[in-house]
C-alpha cells in the first residue's frame, strides 16, 4: 500500500512543506548564492581570507562554542532543580527562564552592557576585585550568548527529566551504588542526547546572534567584531559583493557544523539504544 493511502492528506501536506521550504528557505538562500557567484573565485577567496574577516569568524564561532558549553552546564543544573525539587515561586522562576525568548535582543544587550561596563554594578566589582573586564571584550560576547542560550538547554532537558523513571535510580541505590555512580551510569547517559540538542541549539543561535551582542562587545575590529556585524558594516558601505561572500561562507560553515552535530546526536541516540 502506498504511503499516500497510509497517511491521509499526504500529498497536500507534502506540497505545503515543499512550498514553505521553497518560498521561505530555498529562494532567499539561492539568491545569496547567485549573488556570490557574480564574484570571481580569486575575489571571493581574497574577501574571506582577509585578516579582519578571519578574525571575525574566529570570534563568532569560538565565543558561541564556549557560551553553548557553559549554557549546557548551567542549563542542566537549572533543569534539574526545576524538575527534582519543590520550590516556592516555581512558576515565577519558570517564567524567568523563558524571558530571553520574549525580551528583544537589543534590550538584553543594552541591559548587559550597562551592568558589565567598567562603571557598572557588576563590571566595576569584577575589575576592582579580580581585574576582569567583561564589557567591550570577547568575554562580554560570551556572557551575552550564555544569557540567550540557557533557555534552549533548559527546555530540551526538562521533558527528559520529567519522564525519567526514578525506579532505575532506586534499584541502583539498593544495589550499593553511590549517588555519583547513579548519576554517571544511569541518569547522564539518558539525558545526554537532550543536553547535546540544547547545546547545539544554543550554539546555532549564538553564531547568528546580533542584537544582544553589539552593545556589550565593543565591536573592535580584530578583537571583538562578530561576523553578523561585519556583514552589516559592509552593507552600510555598499559593499554588497563582500557582504554576500561573507554571508555565504557563514551559511556553509554553519550548515556543516549543524550537519555534524545532527550526525553526532543520531550516533549518541543509537548508542544509548544499544546499552
């Protein structure tokens, strides 16, 4: 029996899916590719290998990766507390977790820059006591990306913890396993695929983030300039060829990284199913 008979409305939903992908995803991306093809290969290589461009790519990807890993750690802790413990004002805390989703990114950037600037409440304290400057440095970018990335991790781990069968923990404890052994051998392998998904989403969001970063980063070329800002700068200077070349490179690198992460997630889930 064909799949169209097994799933009612299969052809209609497939047509809608292809229409959506073509109109919203493929057409804009193909325009970007065709615009970049107007450049010669030597011009394209010259643009993307410029020292300023390479530095911007390094800043964007390195800070996004660090922020995603930190968000993975703290996001797991937050999800664990929200699921495993009864807290006063839990609904209020739950709403605060989603605040970065609803808060305009520019507003978040202004608030973070105000707090962490050298004369700000936390910024002055960090400089006076530890000599750490956050605002207008790559560290400020990491802080901003952690702020927007944690909700992705929390919301992907929470459902897995809620559905986790605690009887497995009780059985392991009754057999003499310590709490740490229970966590490492039983809990963590079950939540790791969800945690990896959350970290991947945080990383993907961080690579393309603009609004919450530009206010706290300082936007210094060769120091704290991110790729999205560099693209906007070239567009403002009417350097459309350079902007499209950088954007296409960003698109290809992001796609390769996301493809690798998806393959890694599939491998982890397969391994978890075999254990």
